[in-house]
C-alpha cells in the first residue's frame, strides 16, 4: 500500500529533516522504494545524507512541467527539494496530481514540511499519517495542540517525538504532562537526547542505520517503534 507520511511541526528547528531521513532510510533497507519531498529551503537532508555537493532541481520545476529529476540519496531513496518560499496559486492545483504520479512509483512518500509554506494545508490534507517532532518546552508543546486542531481526521497523527532533549527537571515535567494529555492511540516516544553520536552521524553524512555502535542501536530501537505505527 502506498502511503504519504508527513513530518510536521509548527515550530522550526525541532529536527524534522533529520527524523524524516532516519525513517525513510529504514523503509528502504526493508525493501521499499521511497521518496522524500522537503519544503525546507535549507535542504538539510542533503547534508545529513552526505550529499551536500548536489544541487538538484526542485518541486517547483516539476510543477511547471519541467523534468526536475529525482536526486538519489541512497539506492531506492530519492529526494525532491522545494526551492521557493512560495508556490504560485495555479501550481498548487498541480501538486495533488503530481502526488498521484509519485504514488504510482513509490511505496512511501515522506514530506518534510515547514510551517510557512502556502502548500502546508495541502500537505496535511494529502497525508495518510502524521509524525510530530517537538522540543520539551512550553512554546513547542503548546504548538502541538494548535497543530492537532488543523489535522483531520485526528487518527492521522501516529507519533509524537520529543527531540534534542536534555536531562533537566523542567523537561521531565513537560514530558510527564505530554504523557498525561496525549491520546493512547498516539505513540509518544521516549525523548531523543542531545548526543555527540548524532552530531557525528550528521558530520559523517550517515543515518543511524549505518552504524553498529551501542548508541546507534538505542536510537534504532526507538525509530523501529515509530515505524511499527506507520
């Protein structure tokens, strides 16, 4: 079954692109053909995957009828960036048709979405499943409630991932509050801690699935829990 998975947060910097890449790469390892679409103009996924030197044509070229091409990050893992901050209104209509084309070719489409793009509502509409990364702070957790109001039906939301967490008391309190308020139908993972291992993986241009170290296995276990609900 073809699926569209949206990685979405209403606050920037929570690690959407990195999380998207980890999920997508494991799907490929498991034999799926996967494409990532990002509306993040920084194109961090290229850096995170060790492809910083690439300058791919983007989604806007595809929608204008030009062959933007797919950038291959790993075997059977492809990537299309969105290189503009806005999309012309007439091209928004073409986006849904373009997504149908991708569905015919790929098993999974992961969308790494920024909150400022005018395609944002369309991303939510077309998504089969939604994953929400968050910081453990008041502002970011508050934005989850706002985001949940935008998503229909509510059962699209499959997981909430606290990311870049420290070990201070206030973050633990926010996490406990999340546990009390999040629906039992939504996976709330243990927090992903800030770590030198993740920094090294980013510097190396590798995903967590390309390591065998104990710290990698701990993260792999967490991401496998997320993949089980997708």
